[in-house]
C-alpha cells in the first residue's frame, strides 16, 4: 500500500489549503485514515482522523479550522485547512490503517510541507 500526499505549499496567515492523500496498491480494506503533523523541533502529533464509518477525531488546536473527509471509493482522505496560523506550519503526513495481502498495519505517506507565513 502506497500513500501519496499532495496540496502543501506556502500560504499567508488566515489563508486556506486543501491536502489530499490517495492510497494505492493491493488494498483489501482501509479502516481509519488520518493526518499527522510535525512542526520544526517538535514531535509528530495527530491533527485529524476519520474511520471508515465516518467517526472523526480532531486535535483541540485545529477544531473549527481544519476539516477532514474521505472518499472511500477512491481510497482518498482530504484535509481542508482554513484560517491557517503560523503554528500550523509543519510537515503533514497522511496515514492509513489498512489490510493488504492478509496483513493489517499502519501505512504512512511521504509528507507534504505547509508553511504559513506573510
């Protein structure tokens, strides 16, 4: 299973970005998908996650500004980011809890950089 993230870039404070992450390969089932982020000098942290049933979890710091969604038919998860602030600057990684070839494990994408700066 491969995860390909896209959509990062440079945005001004208060701006918006939309990240996408598509899973490909031999996939039997994807259970949960999510976005983690790692700011410079900090540990990787959960930003948002969504299960196959649509149960969503957000970090307190992003509630009301970031919205996660997914298209199960396309094995794709999105992260709509609004009202971006400097502290949102980070590398954003998507992940998926998926089963493939009889094994279930977490898979990670390569990360996409989001820089919030004027």
